[in-house]
C-alpha cells in the first residue's frame, strides 16, 4: 500500500556580490557614501525581478534626504550564476570592499556558506529569499531573514494535512541542503499534529510533474500540495501553457500573504514601467519576493539612520584570525556591525508588505499564507493560514483582535477542486493496482471449525471469521485481491510477529486484541466481544425434602416470620378493647395472635372467623395483606423456576475460588491467557496444563486432578459456549474476567485497517454482522450454570421497601392508639360518668378494659342470640 499524494518543494538559487568603493578604515564623521553589497542569481526570473526592485528602492532612498540625512547608499550587485562555488568565491572577493551590509543571497545553500563569513567580519547578511529553517540565529547571529521562515510554511502544509484528516504523506523534494532541511521541518510540524511522512522521494532539480502524470498520479483520488514556488511562477510568468496546466490541475499551493495597502497598490502600479529594466522581451509580474526585497532595502536604510543617530561610525579593523595564506588579511571586520545588527532587528517600518518588524526570536511578526487551488487556466484562493489562528476563510488581518482558536472545528477552507475535477476529498491513499494480492494468514484451531475452517480439497476457507472478513472487504470502495494461507496451531503472537515483519499483509481469525499485540500491529475495531470464563465439571444435585425452603434465604424466612408475629401483635393491641374475637383468656389471646398472623400468610385472612373492626386495625391489615400478596407471588415464581432448572453443583465457584486451590488448570496452547494467569493472577506455572484441541477439555475435566486431568478450564466464552452446547456435564461458573475483543490484524500505520474498521461498523449498523454471528455461532446451550439457583433466591433486600412501609404503618397506628388511651386514662372533666371515673388511671388497665360502647353492642348481640 502506498500513500499517493505528495508535497513538492523547489529552491531558487540567487545571490548578490558587491564591488564598490572602499570606505576609509576609520571615519569620525557621518560618511557621505555607505557601501552595501548584493548577491543575486541574475539568470533566474526572480533574480531579474528583484534586481530591478532593489535598484528602485535604492533610488527612492537616495532621492529622499530625510531618510539618511544626505548619506547615499552605494549598491554593488554581483551575479553568482546559480553556482554555489562561484557564489562563495565572488562573495569573498566582494567582502574585501568594506561593506556595512549584504543583501542576499537568494539561495539558502549559498547563504549557509556566506553566513559563516558574515559572522567573522560582523557584517549583517539580509536575505529576502533564503528561507531555510536551518539558518538559525544561534549558529548564524549576523544572518537576518527578511521574509517568513519556511518553518511557518511547513506548519501551514501540516495544518492542511490535519484539516483533511490525512495521517501520512509522501514528501517529494529537491535533494539538496535546502530541500532536506525543509522536509525535516515538515516532519516536525506533522508530528505535532500526530501525522507523519511515510516516504521521502528526493529528486533532481530538473525533475517535473510530467513523470507524475505518466504514472497516473494526477488523476482522481490523488492530492498534491506544493510550496510557494508554484504560486511564484503564476505571479511572475503569468498563464502557463495548457500542457503544464493539465499536469497541475487540482494542486494546492501557498503564497505568502501580503495585506492590501496603498503602498502596495502604488508600488505594483509602478511595476509596469519598472519591469522594462529587466531587459527581456517578456513581461514579468510582481511576486512576493520582489515586495520583500523592496522592504529589505528600506529596512536597512532605516536601521543605518538609527545607527548614525546613536553615534555609530563606519570603521573597520584587522582580525588577526584572518591572516592566513589565502590573503584574507584584506577582509576587515566592521566595528559597528553588532550595533547595526541590533538596529535592524529593532526597526519597525510599514512597507509595501505591511507591518515589518521582528519578534524576540528574530522572526517576522505574524507570518501568514494564502491557500490557492489550481483550477482550469488559473488559480483560485480557497482560504488563508496564519500562525495566529490556523486555517480560515477570513483574511489574517481581521481576527487579530479576537482570541486565537486552534480547535479543529474552527478551521475551515472553501471547497477545493482536486485532481480529476472532483470536489470529493481524496481518501489520502489507494490500494496499489499492480497485480499484487493481499497475503492473509489464518490460524486454524482444531475443534472450532465454526470460526475458521479450510474446505477439504481446496484452497478456500469458510467460517465466521472468514465471512466477516470477506463481507467487510465487499463494503470497501475499492477492490482488494487477497489469498488466505493456513497458519496451523502455532502461537497467535508468532503470527502477528510475521505480520509486523511483512511476511503476511494481514491476519484473520479469533485473534484477541491486547495491549502487547497492539505494539506490533494495528487492529480493526472488534467484530466480536468476548471474555474469559471458568468451565468445571458438575454433578446433579439430588432432590431434597426441604427444597421448598430454597426460594427464600434464611434471613428472608426470619424476617417474614418476625413480621407475621409483629402484625398479629399489632392487630391484637388495636382490636383488644373493642373486638370480642381478641378477648378472653390469655392463652386464647396468644393463640389468636399466632393464628391470625399465620392465616394472613397462607390465605390472606379469607378462612379466618376473626374479624377486624377498628379503623387503625383495618389500615394495618390492608397494608400487610398487600405485602403478603407480593411475597406469595414471588415465592411461587422462584420455586417454579428452581424446579424447572436442572440442579448442578461444583466445589469451584469461579476464578476467585480457583485461585485458592492447587488444582491443575487447563488452557489452550498459544493463548495469551497463560501469561495473564501467571503474571496478573499469580498462579504458578506448574498448575497450567496446555491443550491443543478443545475436545481434549472434556476428557481432562472428566478425569479430574486425581486421574491426571484438570479441575477447571479457562478459555474465551465464545469457544466455551460452543463446547458446552454438546457437553452438558460441564458448566460455566463465576463471573467473566479479562474482557477483550477480536479483530483483524494489519501492519502498523495500515490505512486498510482504518477502512476495514469503517466497513465492520457498517456491517454492525446494517444488522449483517449479527446475521453472520447467528449463522455460525448460534447454538442451543445446556442450562448448566451452578449459580442459577442462588441467583433466583429471594433476599430481604428485595422487599425492604414493603417491609419498611408495613412497619411504619404499624408504628403509626399504635402511636395513635396509645395516644387515645392516654387521653382516656386522664379525663379533663372530673364530673364525667361513673364508668369513666371508675376506670383505673393506668395505661395497661385501660388497654385491657373493654370499651363502653363495645360493651353495649356486645350485650345487644347476646340478647339477639337468646331471642333467636
């Protein structure tokens, strides 16, 4: 798999050399002429344009006495002929002329060499086109970059990559120091955004995009991003030929952003006349390099003016270190170089490029770029990039008064027309259509043919994992030829190691996703979730004479019994004074309490001749009968469930109880669960028994530890459910542990893994994944879980709300009852009836005494019975 979109980098070599009058070694007064050198590549279009611009700037400065107070700049321009060696030789010869500053060179490669010389002779070196990030101020203190650093251009490209959610790029660059340095800066910026350069393709400077077109890399599905060399060609040369335009259709390029201003408009309008100085038959347009070259000359002039106002002198001295056999003694050191350098970095001007000033790290203030799309016969602006706020469709000047926002949701560009005349965003990579098939390794586990199985006599495979894999491939937007090869019963980790080494392109099977394995390969999202369980042999529990007690736990029985006694006693207290059914001998009353409470449990008081006539008693009884209804129905349902389920038991209740024994444990050979049991759970290695085939589990579990078998087997639930569907004498006990998913494995940074994950999600959303699961893995399982009965048992906590409600009702009724008795036992009117006054003034005696109204009605009932 290849990532077929690229970034093109180009470099323009240019330079300056100055030859002029030699300034006196020392001058005590402000000089009338100051020598300034300039190194350009006059054979290049940029060199021709900038030569004319620099000469124009020199004329504007020398014609204005307010700039330098009468001092003139003497500029000498030398052609380096696009040769690095010649540029260095001419620079050395030029530097013998005692110049206070040098403008140039154009080429970053030549600038590296000349910057060393500038350091020795303390002459500021100002370049408007040497944008190599490696030209740092620490190594080259006298080098001053008067245009945006390419580090910012690489940051803009990285932001575009992140905006379109591409994770990797192929970088195509000119194979020189400048190109390699730019690629390093791009790699750093991509890494900050969690992207990367997957491949680097160095080219000769003469290479063109024609080769990319011949390879079909300018068609739909590809994306090209070029640095500002492409926009510079459009700005200087103008419309390109139809053949060239066909090769770069849909390309994104950058252009250094220069805000619109009156100074810029006036200078551009002058360019139509100034371009005649170029001396060619063709007409060149103005580019950003020309604008920065113009401001560079003005920056130097303003810095020199500040230099002279601070008492600076143009004086030179001999550096003993330069007295060598190379006749370098004539290269004098500029005594005021450090002061002039400081003034250059502190000078702020508003030029044709806008606000021109330096930050504390010696970079231009707030660099920005235009994002341009090549369409048809021209270009179209689709947005901006600024170091302040990232990508935006608003020009960089407007948002500076607002807080910076680098959130991905705030980044935006207008619609881009990509190669192939499409507005659909390229995926960022394509599967190579070169006849190579995807080599897939499939581990075959004996006894589990439902997952992966080779069709006898053929090279074809079938099973749950295979069908999910092939169906997901059909969901991709491109064809992926593949061939599955069996891997046998080897360790899964070994297979993933071969995927990591490139022996296999993918691995398909029941491969669990673990943290250790993700360090070797990339997994798709899980297509099935699973966890490890403990499987043990079980025996059927015989029928018990006390099985009817199992629906309730012992605590539940105790709580229920306590409440039926409590309710019986509460009803007796509430009914005793007014109900003859709750009166009589103490023995009869105690029997009534037990009998009444028991009947409410069994028959809901339907079969009882005992009546409840008090209001409070009926309230308590109503609530209690509701509680009894719920408890009876729950008991019946739980008992019926227990009688229907086969009763099985095992001394091992789960992984926790297994850890407390020294019995042997079985597992599948090659499974990572072995390391988990040893390292995480602390099980001794001698207890673990590996098995190659799932069917071997049955014999080992039947034999048990005494006959050389195992006490339990630990494996994934998806395997064990199939195993238990045909082996009902075993069961899963205890909770699941170490949950994990299963996925398909691909090499690291594989984009096919990302697309397959998307396809698996689509399978899940459409229900196709569940259909495949039911087709291969849905089996009737034995109901053999030992914990089923325990789960069905009812606890007091299940009815805590009902019990509390009933208890509060009893308490409330009794409080009201005793309150009325207290009032009755202490009447306010001492002249009340004889019956009331004769009542003893104790609460117990009043509680036992029969109510007078009750006595009257009881006597009438007795007379009615006699008369009848």
